[in-house]
C-alpha cells in the first residue's frame, strides 16, 4: 500500500469518527446527504481495498474493469453528495463548521481515489497499445464505454497523470462523441476548432458544438453562439447568436454576459 493510499484511508477513518457526533445533532438535509455520502464512500473504499489485493493479471482483465467501473461510480456519487451537503450547509445562517470541514476533507479524499481509478484505465489503454499480450477484452471494454473514453481523452488532452497527447485525445473524444456523449462532443468540437490532434475544420467544430449544446452540455451554448455571430463553420445568424448566448448567460458561462453586452445582442 502506497503512502498516498494510507493517507486517504486515515483521513476517511478520521472523518467517520467525526461524523458520529452529527447523528445526534438536528436532522437536516445537508446532514442526511453527508451521511449518505459516508456510506457510499465506505463501500467504495472496501471494494477499492479488495481490488488492490488482487493480482496484476486480474487487474488487467475485463472482469476487473467491470468491478472498477462500479468503484468509480460509487466514488462519483459520494463526491456529489459531499458537495451538495457542503453547499447546502454553507448557506445556513449558523452553519455547522465541523460538518463543512469534514465535507472538504472527504471531497479531497474521494477525488484522489477517483482520479487513481481513472488513471488505471489510462495505464491499461497504454499497455494494450504497446503489447498484444495484454487482455484484448479489457482494451475492447474501454473502447466500448463512451464515458470512460471521454475521461481518458481529457487525461491525454490536458496531460493529467500521463503525457499530453492530443492525437490520442482526439481519437477517444471522437469515439465517445459518436456514441452520443455530450462532453466528448464538446471536446471534439474544441479539437477541430483549435486544430488539436487533427487539422482545423470549423464546419466540423460547429457540427459537434451544436450536437453538444442540443444535449444540454453547459459549456457548449457560448461557443455555439460565438460561431453564429462570426460565421465560424456556419452562416452568420444574429437571432441564433442571441438564442444561444442568452442560454450561456443563464448557465453562468465565463465571458457570456460580457459578450452579450458588448455585442448588444438584446437588439436582435
């Protein structure tokens, strides 16, 4: 067991001890969310530890990828509930400072563990590309999952836990986007727009930005509105610009409100 793993386990145990006092305090929505998150976190940690005890050969198998996807899902749900508990409690007139502090500790701990799970997919992906001896089924499993391809693509695109590789990122975003994953559609549009891992193509960038926006991906309406305003990959259409920038403002997208005011889009 690595030092980081020991630290995350210790922090988790400490947070469990602190949480005991909350069961006797007033019953609040934030407290319920925190307690539910603890249960999810605890279950994920238990499966995580069992996973670490298994052989390297098994950990590269297709069956273990299914198991690891379950662990990932538990970590994600736990982190979401911790964040919801923190946000709700922070808006109280007299917030429970201990609850807030423990939410912050556990959000950090669960994020570290979740990131470690995602890195495992990156390692398997790289290993399968380098050697035919690795499990073909495991490689296929990753390729068939739109969400995992998107997560891997982000790793390669931003160089998170691995070497930055825009070509691999583009390939993964494309596969995921074609399976209908909105986040991947947005990132694929970004690759075409900037020429990251592929030649620039504003028409294709616009196509994927629109696909993403129509699915409700919050980051897409702003860039789609800008595309309509300047005619990037499409014809100039100020009414469509107004429609999408207005939605971007409602989504609190960075720069959207300034663009709305600077271009006086309320006129259209």
